[in-house]
C-alpha cells in the first residue's frame, strides 16, 4: 500500500481513511504520467481542504499491460484490501471484467482511459464511471466533417480488439445518417507486423474509396502512418481522419512521426486554457521528473513524456472521488465512520470468484458520485448517466510538423470556426472550417474516391483467344488489330461469374480484357507471372504446376476429369437371362442358406416329427425338399416345434423380400432398354491399346501420357463435333474409344449428345476452374470470398441456367432416360441373411442346451469315456421323443432305449421295472424302482458294460402295472 507523500494526505487521528485502488500499466510512461497526476491531484485537494474529515489512501497496482493481471489485481483490491473505489484500468480491453467485479461488489470503477462504448451499458454497469469523453460521442463530429465535404464512402481502419470494435456500430450509424456508405472495414490485429500492415494498406490502395477513419492505439497508429507514407498513401486525393485517443496524444509524439502524418485531420478533446491549468503543468513536470529520475535513466521514453487531456481527466477523477467521499461522510450524520468503512456487509472469508465482500457504502457513494459537479482542469466536470458530458471537440490539421486548429464541433452548433460563433445555428458546411492543407500539400478538397484505383492503373485481365466450349469464354467482337476489349465484348459463364464476383466486392474494380492470341492456357498463365497481365479469367483448371507461377482463387466449378464413352444396348436374347437379376455371390449365399435352413429344421424336428424320420436318404431328401419348397411356399410337411416354426417364419420373410426383388429386377431386364457403357475403366483402354481423345490445348494430354498412354493412342480434338464423329466410328475404324476432359466440359458435351454417350468417372482428381492472379495480389483473397458469396446465392443458379440450359440442351435433357439396371448383390440383402442366420443359430443353441440338460445324467457320467457318452447322446437324439404330444396320441406308446443295436423296450403302462443289477447288488433287495430311474440305470450300466454282439435282437422287458 502506497500513501500520499504529502502530510495533508496522511490519515490523522481525527480523520477517516478510505481505501482506494489504482490499477495502471506502470511499466509504460503513460501509466507513470497518470499516476503522478492522481497523486498531485490528491495532494492539491487536501492541501486546499485541510479540514475535511476523510483521506483517500491509494493502493497502487501494476497491471503489466495484461488483461488477466489487471483483473487479478482488481480482485485482490476488492477482496483483501476492501477498497471502496478503483481508479483505472489502463485500457478498454482490461476494463470489462473489472467492471463486472465492481458491479458485484458494489465498488465504483472510475476510468478516464477506457473509452470504448461497449463498456457502458445501462443497468449492467451502473458502478462504472467513465470520467472521459466516450468514443461514441465523437462519431457525430466525424460524420459532420464527412457531410461537409460530401464524401459518399468511408473506410474505417481500427484495431481488432474490444476497444477498436466498440466504435464501429456508432460510426456506421452516424455515417448512414448523412447518406455515407461504409463499403469495407479494415481490422488490424494489435500484434500485426509491418508486413501485415503493409499488405492491408495495399488492399486499401486498390479500393475506390480514399477516405479513411483511423481508430487505433497511438503505437499502432504511428506504425500505420509511417508505412502508409512510405508507399505513397499520404499523397493527393487521400483523406485521413484520426479519432480522439490518437489525436489527444499528438503532443507526445516526436517531430519525425508528425512529419509522416502531414495533412491528416484529427478529432481532439477541447481543453479550455486557465491559470490553474498552467500552474498544474509546471508543478506536474517538476513532480514527474523528480519521482521518475531512475526510470528516465533506464528508459528514454520516460524523459519524452508529455501531458495530455487524459492526465487532466486523471486529476479531475481523483478530485471528484475525494469530494464525493467527503460529501458522503459529512451528510451521513455520523452514521458512516471508520468502523463502518472497515466493516463488510457480506463476509464469506473467500478470496475466489464464488462470493464477494460487498461495500457497505457502495450505493450511497454511487449516488453521491453521480451528482458531483465542479470546474476541473479539463473543463466542467458533469457526469451524465455515468459518463462525462460530451464536451467541445477541436478539429485539428497536422501541418508543418504541428497541429493547427481549423475549427470546433459542438453538439448544439455543429462545425464552427471559432468559439465566438457558438451563437450560430447548427452547421455542417466546410466553410465553417478554416482552410485545410490536405495530404500531398494540396489545398483542394479531395473527392473522396478514385476512379482509377491501384495508382490509376486498370487491371489487365487476360483471356484466351478461343475456347472449344464457348459457353465459358466467347469473344464476340474483336478487332484483329487490337487486343484490348471492353466488358461487353466478352461473354460466357466464366466471364459472368467474374463480373458477379467483382460486383460483390466492397470496393470498385476497374479492368480491361486482353486477348491472348497465341499459345495454350499454360502460356496464358505464364504471361501473368511475367507481368503482362494482372489476372486470367477463363476456364482455367487449378493445377499444382500452375500455382508455382500464379495465385488461384477458390474454384467456381466442380472438380475432376471424367471420361465420355459410347453406350450399347445390353438387351440380348440370352437363355440365361433369368440369372442376371442376382449376382453370383447372392446366388451362392442363397443356395447355402437353403441347405442351412433345411439342416436346422431337420435338427429341430427329427425327434418329434414323423415327416423328418426314416432312412437317412429319406431324411436328407425331406429336409432339403422342405427348405427349397419354401421359395414358392409349396411345402406340405408340418413343423411341430416352436423353435422350428420361428426359423421357418423368419426364413419365409427373407424369401418373400428376395423373390419380390428378383421379380422386379427380372421384369426391368426384360422390358426396359438396357444401356451400358462400352468401356467402364480407363485401364481397360490402356490394356487394349485403343485410342482416346482430348482437347488439343488441355492439360489432359499430359495426364494421359503420365498414365501410360503412348502418343499414338492420344488423338487431339478441336471441336465437339469432331469429338462426336470420332466416338461414333470407334477406335477400330480410326476414331476413339473414349473422350477425356474436365467434368464441366464433359457435362456440356453430354447435354448435346446425351442419347449416345455416358459419363465415367471422375478418373482424375483436379481442383476445378479458378481465376489466376499474380502472386501476392490481395485481390485473389477478396475475389475468393466474393466467389463464395456468388456461388452460395441465387445469382450462380441464374448464370448456370443462362449458359447451360439452352433450347437444344433442354430437349435432350427432357428426353426419356435410358436406364441401365444393375444386378442385385449381396450388399443389398446381407442384413436379411444376418437376421436369418442369427435366428437359426440361436434356435440350434437353445435346442442343444435343452437337450443336454434333459439328459445330463448321461453326459455327467464320469465312469464312461467321452466318446461313449457322445455316442450315447447321439443315439438318444436319433430316437423318438415319446413324451412329446405328437406321440401321446398312440394308445400304447413305446419308449425305446439301448446301446448300439441292442434295445430295451419298456411298456408304457407299467410303472415298475426290474431292478438294475447295480441296485440289487448294493441294496441286497429286489425292490421295484420307478421307470425313469431304471431306464437311466440300464443305460448307464449298458454304457459301462462291454458291447454285446450286435445281432439286431431286441430285448423286451415287460412290467405289470399295479
């Protein structure tokens, strides 16, 4: 915490200290200047009012020219120091978050340097006080000057941050009120390099507008004018107007910088002269150099520090705060004292953003400060809605290394020559100002525009002498003795797209067309590289080798190289036509699924359905007959298992869709004319040695050679009629098998001959058609953005309809299409087969689990080997399941069991069986056992015993039912 050096500022025993924060960029000379003004202002205030009860205690923080640091310092002051007001911050970009902190903590934020209009929003920043002239107040002065000289277009140049962007909406609205257009906005990043600034200025130099309003920081503005002066943009015809922040610091700039701004106009805050102001300047200079003697030795810029109006505002701001605090204490009747000031309305003990210590005097201080009025160094201090009331602006003209006042602007009177003229009516006449010396030492008022931009040079646009496809470029009126054409002498799709893009630019662009009578498109591109043309507008393909010499815009057509080939009728009288609707993989998959479904149904039905029993040949035939007959739903076998029924239902659904699709495809094959391309791949031509054609001037010739085509295989064509003739006769008779060209060209060709040929490809990748500009030309970027606007709008559709929808083409396009039908493949039905396969496998798994669970006493027998157990399981599977309801209809059902070919038959009407040997031996008794247990015992015993001699006999054991 830093206290005032004057003894009058120190908190005495009978005074009330009030903590106040100060947040500036103290590493800059400007921050040091403002701090010295505040300290001197506080000393002067309490020196002239020694009996006041309050004393402001300054807590100074360095924001280090950083937004985050500024916010952090403000948060520390509010939370830890518990300041009741903050003076600062240094910049508009630092102010936004600090204002939000002050609003939440009810701590007034008083800034005389954060002038961006976006910072002061009603009901959202009531605790923010701008004790300076806001940027929005000067736009009326600027618009008055523009109206006085009748400039119809103005381009603002501003720093690309919150400070720079804040003024733009107000400026555009103010210029709109005087019927002035803003065709372009030039935003320069704060960290822009000299090359970036130069590139932006070159772009501005191509525009027709010559009136620029500069709203930047002084550092960026100095670099801007230095570069603009070097490239000749401060010559005759230009108008430069700087806003108040920059103009207010002109007296701080050295003479060399001022010399580069000769003829510039500035809007400067008017500060009335007074004895107090003169006295302050003398005392401030002595105080500043005394306190910063160490910094001056390290940084020479501190030595050149000079006062400006912001220093006066800083002096007045601390004066207003001290006066408001004193008025608040004196009118409180003792309610507000040291204890109250040091208390906290809401103490949470937190130092983060979750909670705040709310100032106990915030609302009262807000009210008192808003009503504070006095005559300060900078003039009358009157706050209107938290902002310093709009003062008088000076209109200055930088002449001979200095600034000369040429007039004033007031809210009530407009432009006036002298302050003695304030009684006159509102004026926006240039006669209201003193004579002005404009850039280039001209006394004539600039027109504000340049009919011939780019240093009076019209763009030289190169076009080809002729094009096979005149829909793109067509010269309709060309004298053989001249190569310069007007805009009306050249027509075509490419020309119309270029003209539409130029119209979409935010500035005027004058140009002439020049016909390149000799050479290919590559030669035309190379002429741009040599400087003969500024750009090329034609059906030029964007290629990597060409981009080494020119800069292409974004493409305005689709990309790729395609192949046009004849079509043939594939409607033959083949006896095997019924196989064509499905591909071979789909046929094979369907056949395999027939076999699989038959097998699944047999497994599920074998033990419980008489239709699926019998000799092996009968079972195999029945299973496959059942599966294949489902294709026409002619199967007569009845399925009794629920699992089998589920499988059949799913398979029937698959077959229904498959058969219906097959029928539709076969019908199409037999009734619709089938046209297929004679060639489907360019490699097919390469292998067969047939010939292909391409346009003579096209780069496609080199592509074909790179692909492996010999010169004898490539035919150079020069018209669409020749292309049609060579395709018609074919390669075998001296013609060509295919015509290769860029996609836009092939589509135009097909529009004329759509009944004879078809399109294959694209077979090569290209970037499409684009406009070519010289490397480094800023126009290429702007034209690219304009092309996007054109292609995304309705204008491109209108251009396309104009050139590609002629009467002849409409007739061809509206003719009945001849569709080539493709066979159905496995890709079309793999989902159905997946469903059928998963459902069938699921039923098999369920059946196997149920079957093994039912006979687990056999499978779990550890006394028998695994092969024997497997054999027993399969033997049981091969037998009827007499417990199933289909067999219970028999009056005397028989249940068979056995091992190998020896079977034991039990009568179903007996409940007792003979005891098993094992049971008898273990118990010593011949007590009867239940039939199920005896069956299991007999089967297990049979499995453990040696296999008997198989003679096919059946042992029948009968029991009497009691």
